[in-house]
């Protein structure tokens, strides 16, 4: 996620990295060249025949603006829903860690029933951390199981290689461990539904994220927008050169930048879980969750908070 300095209006205007200009400048350059050629021909050829006026462009611009606005609103809704889901993941992970530390432990004196209470709680909280990292990797289509080292037993971590949905496999194993602890008398029967409810919430969050990832805006709508924007911007100089004259390339460049930019922004934020500059900072959020949960265990040696690199949070 690109972070811009607030209050620096001129610096924000001059920013190129992570903005629409960085994505659209090649097509913008082509349109400007076409507009320049049309202007030169109009100025130096005695009787050029264009056959266009500004009227059709005025009518199309209204419809195009509505289409782009609807598409961008839809894309931002997906982006914002993704952020809300990860905010819910932060809260649910913290709640589950607290529940584990409060509700998991021997309910009666039974010597020799297994690992001590603190070690059991540490194992469960580490599994929650592993789930958060695995969900991030799953949403980004990244195969980096080494990031889960130290959070899961090595044999269990290697066993995830054959799993299509690794976060779900971790949740399933976490649920199994809670069941075992309940059978051992370390989880009260009235507490088990609360713990299971948190696991179900995590499953719901994951399912909603997967829905956003696997259901993009229909391709037919996206292609239609691209085509209308392309036809409009390339035909524009033919329609305004009679009125604007020598300033046609400048006017066309400004209008094309607006339409190309809106089109590019909607396309970029449509998939919020990727690794583009303006996508959600999932690495930062998952690292924050890990730090929070480790500190609830009383650990002092925790990973460092991820800081922006060149103004970008990963």
C-alpha cells in the first residue's frame, strides 16, 4: 500500500510511482501522438475531411463517466470489504488467543496428563499465528511454507505441501487439538463452543476473502469499458480539432489521462490481496497479528514491525 505524505499537495501531484500515470503513460503517449498528427494535418493540409463534431463526444462522455464511476465504486467496495475482513481477522485472532489463555488448562487436578498449561497454550496460539500467515500466502498464491517454521511442528508443516487449502488444514488441526484437550479435561465443556465459535469466524473470514479473490468483476464489463475508453480517446482529436486547433494534443492528453487513469485505478484495486503497490498490506497486518499474539504469551523477543519501504507497506 502506497503511503503519501499528508499536507504535501505539490509533492503528491508530482508523485508517479504507484499512481495511474505509471500504468497508463504508454497508451497516453500513443493517443497524444495521434492527436499531434491530426492537428498537423488539419493545420497544413488545405481541405482535410474529418466528418466529426464535438456533439457525439459530449454524449458518449456522459455515459462513459457513469460506467467508469460504477466500475470504480464496485472495485473500491471489493478493496474496502477486503480491508474490513482483515480487520475482523485481527480482532478474532486476538480474541482467540485470549480465549485460549483463559479457557484452556486443567479443570481438575490430574497429575501426568501431558504438557504443562503454558506450553499447551503456546502451541495453540502459535497455530493461530501460522493460520494468519498461511491465509496471506494462500490469498497471494505464494508457496513459502518456510515462513511457518517455528510455528508448526516440522512434520505437520511439510504435510501441508499436499494441501490445496493450507489455512483450512491448519484450522482443522487446531480444532482437533481443542477436541483432544476437551477429552483430556483441559477444556470445560461450556468453553468448547466459544472456542469453536472463534474457529468458525475465522473460516467465515477466509471464505469471504476467497470469494473476493475468485470472483472478479465480469470480464465482459471490463472489456467493454476498455474498448469504449480506447475508441473515445483515439477518436477525440478528430472531433475537437476544428474547435480547439493547435491546442488539440494538450486537450486530448488531459482528457485521455482522466479516462485512462480512472480505468486503470478501477482495474488495480479490483484485486485487493495481491502484491501491487496499492494492494492491501497483508504482510504488515499478519506481522502485527504475530507480534500481538506473541506478546500476549509474555514473549519479549518478537519480530520487528514492518515499516514502509520507499513509502510502500507490503
